[in-house]
C-alpha cells in the first residue's frame, strides 16, 4: 500500500486515477482548487480531498505531507494552460522535493514535442521540467482520450454537422485504461525517469468513429469531411498520434460508447 497524491484528481482523467488508486487499496489524497462533495461525479468515496493551487502554491505543502508518490493530471484551460503547466509544475515539483516525495508521475500526450501548437509546446515544457527535476519521475504519454474526439462530434451535432477530420486516424484510449497505467507507474517498479507511450486498442478513421458515435447515441447530423486544425493536424495526419506497437488500452471506442450510454 502506498500513499498516493493525485494532483488534478477531480478532472476528467484524474477522477479515474483516484478511483483506480482507491480500488487497489492505496491511501489516496486529491489536490485541486475546488473540492467535490458527495454526489458530485468527481467525488470518489475513500479519497481525501484538499484545496491546493499549483500556480499560487497555496496549500501545496499540506497536501504533499504524508504522501509517497504523486500523479500529476492537472490541466489548464485556454491561456491559463501555459501557466498551470509550467509555473504550476515548477511549484509542485519544488515543493514535492522539499517534502520528500519519492516519485512523481506526469500524464502527457503522444509525440507532444513534435508540434508547434501552443498547448503542445506548453506540455513539452512541462515534460522538460519533470526531466530536470531532482525527483525520480516517470512521464506517461498516451494517445488521445475517447472523450476528446467525442467532444468534437458533440459540438458539431449541435449544428447538425459532425466533423470527420480528413486524412486522420485515431488510436484513442479510455481514461479508465490511462488511470490503470498511471497507478502502475506510480506504485510499481519500472525504469526510473523513463518517458513511455501507451496507446488505445484500435486504429479507426475519424469517419468510422463518427459513425460509431452516431449509432451509439442515436444523435442526428451529417458526417462531413473537415480539415484538421493545422499545427496539431500535421502531427495527426502524419500518424504521430498512433503507436501500433504500444497498445495498452483494453476498452475499445465502441465499448466505451456503450458503457456511457
Ligand atoms: N484529452 C486528451 O486526449 C489527452 C490525451 C493525453 C494526455 N492528456 C493530458 O491529460 C491531462 C489531464 O487532462 P484532463 O482532460 O483530465 O484535465 P481536466 O479535466 O481539465 O482536469 C484538470 C484538473 O486539474 C485541476 N487544476 C487545474 N488548475 C489547477 C491549479 N492551478 N492547481 C491545482 N489543480 C488544478 C482541475 O481542478 P480545479 O479546476 O478544481 O483546480 C482538475 O482536477 C492533461 O495534462 C492533458 O494534457 C490529455
């Protein structure tokens, strides 16, 4: 049993990490700026919640105290992402080193250093901060989450047009699978200071995913070919979002859609 701190443990992926770590019998603390109450979808029974802000460093020392390892699933929205991912990461790792955290695990994105997209640049800078840290670290890069591509379909369906990115395939992964990989990295053995990539179980075109989404949700809308946003699109079009030899996900997009329904 380890004492695991999930920073950003109320977020889309973080809440699955919290759930998985509790399920495996670890003592789990969660740090974020807002604490969920019982009944909130982000709330996991058995985890201890505390307010902390990685950008201002408010509350960091209190949450880092009494933990062995941390898993970082923080994220920022829009312009704030640069600050959260860089200033926030520096604050977090400095405080973690002072409080004797044994290992820090970062959730990152496949080939994040291969694009000039500003968010990817901020994530690549965040990875570099981890590599330069005095702590033992692991960087877990994954393919896009099932949720990300689904959010494009949901947004498009509101105006009756479901985007199928031209010339792009995805190998998306479920956040529950990502959670399992992160908890393994935090609490198991493994190569210290490694950066490893993990991918979903299946490669599908954007159109195939859109068709599966329509079938599973019963939502209406015309599937339309759409150019993918340039900076990140270049990486996706070149297949930089795929890793055939790094399959780790077990939950296919179709099964994930069914479980959501
Ligand atoms: N989406 C994908 O396809 C994909 C693929 C691979 C990797 N990733 C990576 O996965 C990570 C998590 O993404 P996500 O979508 O799960 O994020 P998310 O839902 O936006 O959750 C972000 C978490 O960070 C917390 N947070 C934000 N600012 C904070 C601050 N200043 N101090 C402390 N906590 C803060 C949030 O809680 P509060 O707002 O309450 O503070 C929340 O718990 C990201 O780093 C992303 O790059 C994403």
